[in-house]
């Protein structure tokens, strides 16, 4: 291993820190043969399609790589559609059901198992092994974190951490310093004071009682994963109640957005209804790769509005490290594509071509290859550097820990259930105790898919 590679691994900038090769299978042996040969015959020209979620910025950058790819492969064009995250998987399912599944699919680790189970994604393991798809410079642990049944069905387009964005101007206006770390209790106290200091300008934070990523951190801080290896829920009704109770207290203290405002914010997963971008809240919880697009959107609304990036609250003294480096998105290939070779060729292109790497930048997360990061580092903007520095800081801290259990096929349904129950509680249509029981009982039924 080269000195450069050793340094890259040590810094964890490509995703090597905080991941494990263990426990990343577990969705049932019926998935094992969901493969298609990338060497089968295909038309010698045509138009491929790609589907992804994200912002207009992501769309612009992705389409630029299509043009670059077409110049090298003039017989093939790529078209795309993009949607906000809240509707994306419904759109994907509808296309697949109609027989028009996109050749190239942006995939998420919380959803991938259900598509593997239905044999809708190409098995990429062998073509990676024989370097038909060349990932020789790719971070092996980041790649392993995307496996289902020890099989690769999607390649991480980047790595990111759970994070908290904040409006630095609001903190300055309130005269409040940002602590280096905080517990959930100290976060509540801080936010209660901040809302008062902002005096009607905004609330301190969004209400994340319906956010599955934050709930997972809350559970992992208690020393265990959210699911068992056989796909069952691994949290208790009491823990669910503690989570809902915390956010009920936040609402009572006016420390977070009231439901009357929150119900129309942070819904789509885009910057258009982002509560911090819109100036309605000082803090929001999301993934680090979204920082650049959020800052750009904030500038567009209010020039010079400064956003910052920090770690979410911990569980306090004695809590377990809970953050983990997550594949931001995966690039998967539709199992029934008419263009398997060209789809693989495009994957090779965006992971290895210097111009494509520079075009995509870190909008989808920190690249999984040392070549990619080294190409980008000299040209990183100040905003992008904040993200890279944040990844390095968390990787080197004691806040992150290995995620050893893959989300089961029913994880998306658990996410939907958390949203439904959490919204009912916030709206006053359920008590915390009734909501905790409903969420826990429902999650047990749907988690294993």
C-alpha cells in the first residue's frame, strides 16, 4: 500500500473510518441470484435513462457528465429525470411496474434491500472483481458498507456523516456561542434560550421527531443498533416514547418549530422548503453532503446568509458513539436494462474519468477513491472545504462507530410510520404514550418486509 493510500485511510476522508466488514448481510438467501451479465449483447446505439433525487444543482452537474460521456461514446445518449426525495421511490416503482425501469438508478441504503429482494438491481460483484468496472482505487470499507448479502448492487457516489446545519447569523444576533459538543438535554436548554433571544425572528430548531436518521442516532447512542440481523426492530417501546417525549417537551418550550409551521417545511428533502434556508429555524438535522446546496440556496434568498456545520447532540455522559459514515447515494444498474455494458461503462466513467470527477465534485458526498479526492482538493471552494474538514473531524473523533447491521427490506415502511405517528403527536392527535405504542407495534410488523 502506498504512502498516499495509507494517509488517505488514516484520515478517513474516503469513508474508511467508522465502518465494518461485519454484519452487512442479512436480507435472505433468495436475493443471491438477482444478477445479469454485463457482457450480454446490446444495441450498438441508443438512449439510456437515469433517475435520481436531488436539487437543481445536482441535475445540472449530472447532465454535464452525460455530455462528457456522449463525446467519448457518440452512439449513446443519456437522459434523466430527478425528483425530490419524498416522491422519488414512488416514481421509481411506477416506472419499474410499467416496464420502463431506468437503466441507471440512484439508490439509498435504507431502500436497497427491497429492490434486491425483487431482483431489480444488477449484481455488480463479479464485474468489480474482474475490473470490468474498475474500482481498484476505491475505499474498500465504503464499498463494503453498501453490500447486501455480501454482494454489491450499488456503488457509493460519496460518503457523508449525519450533521447539524445552523444559521450563523442568527447565533451572532442572539449573542450565543456554539458549544463544541452537546447532549440532548443541553441542546434543549440552548434552543429554549435561542428562541427567546431571536424574539420572533425564527425558532431555534426544526422539529425532527419524524426524522428516521436522527431517531437512529438516538437509539445507537444507547448502545445498540436499530435493527437485529434478522430484520427485526431492536429498540423498545420505552425508547420510542423517550424520543417522542423529548420533542413534545421541545414544542412546549417553544424551542423548536410548532407543528403549524413545521408541517409545511422540510417535507420534500430539497432546499426549497428547507427550514434553515428559508430562515424559519436556526438549526436543522441532515447529511453533510447537502451543505453546499443548502448554503447556495440560502445565499440566493438572503445574500451573505452564513450557514455553519456541526455535529448532532450526543446522548450525554456514558452514551455510545452513534454517528457513522454513510454512502450518500449509490449508483445502481437496473437488472433488466437493455444496455448493461454501456451502463457499466458510464459507471466506470464517473468514478474514474478526471473531468467527470471534477464536474460532480462533492455534491453527492466525499469521493470513495483517493484519486477522486486528490483531484478535487486543490479546487475546493471554502464551502466544500468545510464539508471535507467536517468529515475528517468526525472520522478522527470518538463520536462515530461502526454500523454493523444493514437496514432490512421494511426499513422504508418504518420510516413512513415514524413520520405518520410523529406528525400525529405533534398535531395533538395522539398522546406520546399512544404514539410510542403505535410506532413500536407497527414497526415490529413491517420491519422485516
